C-alpha cells in the first residue's frame, strides 16, 4: 500500500516512515501542504500532521477531503477536545495524539484501511447493507430524506447532502436495518473495528455531523444508554 505521510518534523517522519516500510508500505513523505495536495491522488492512505509551515493542517484536511477518498488519520500534538471534534467532522477517519505508541498507530492504520469501502475483495465495506435482506435494499426513505445504499448518496428535499465517508457509513449501517435499535458497541465494531472505541466520542461526533448536515436532527434517534436507530419525521 502507498502511504502519503504529511509531517514537517524530520525525526517523527523518519520514525513513521521506517515503521510503515517495515510493514511493507511504500511511503511518500512531504512536509508542506502544497506538496500533499500535489501527491494526494496516488495515496492509498494518508497520515496527516496538523502543524504545517504553509497552511493550517485542519484547512488542509478539508481540502484533501474534496479530492481524496483514501483513509486518513490525523497524527498531531493537538489534544484539545475541540480539535479532535473538528478533525473528525472535517473528514478524518481517526485522530491520534502525540506522543503515541507506534504499535497502536499501526493497528489503527490497519483498521481504517480494512474498513474502507472496497478494501478487501469480495467483502462488504462498513457502509454496505447488513443482514439477510440487505441485497434487496437500495434506497431507504424517512420523511424527505433518502439514503441510497448502493450509490452512497443522501438527499434531503431533493438536494444531495455531502457527508464524510465515515458519517455515511454510520447512517447506512442504521438504514440497512431501519427498524432495529443498534447498540453502540455494534456500530463501533462494524464501522471502526473496535467495540471499545466509545471513549473517543467519535461515534457521537459523526452522529452530530449527520444531523447538522442533513438539517434533520430526527434522522438519527438516540436510545439513551443503548445506541442509535434510524429515526422518523415527527
């Protein structure tokens, strides 16, 4: 796999590049946002530091997400909750704070790659319909909101709404079995590959993103103390 490593610290870049190479990845390291944008189309996954010399990393993340669908992990020293939330809402698949354990980061890379749509031949990605009747499901409608599981699109009142890949994964998981309440652990395991990822608040952030972007807060219903369900218009 080809990794794009966006990191301006030489020592950190060397450590990350060595670890990735040892796992069989080819690595292109860049230190500036302009170079990241130049090489993003060749990347199969991206590691992004936010402290770059020519552009704020959060702005680069937003720009990358307009041209790059590859799994992306933010690796940064920014540890404030607002930074984590902002990064996840901007389209990061995961957010790792420095300093970190290299083995943990490598495991997170494996997870986001494995969960990316089409990552494994013959195996459905996380946003794919689940359950015995999933093959028959294509579009799920709730009020004026339509979730097309096949084309991975969401429309509200006839207008397409742009969700991040992970936001759509969550919504599609609920829409595939819309009458069921889905436990938090089930969603985290299916989408993130880790049933104990709840401490990161990532699931809650993505649910909030779905509600805000669609303008339909009822579309994802919270079942307090348990999980989430595809909602219905009140």
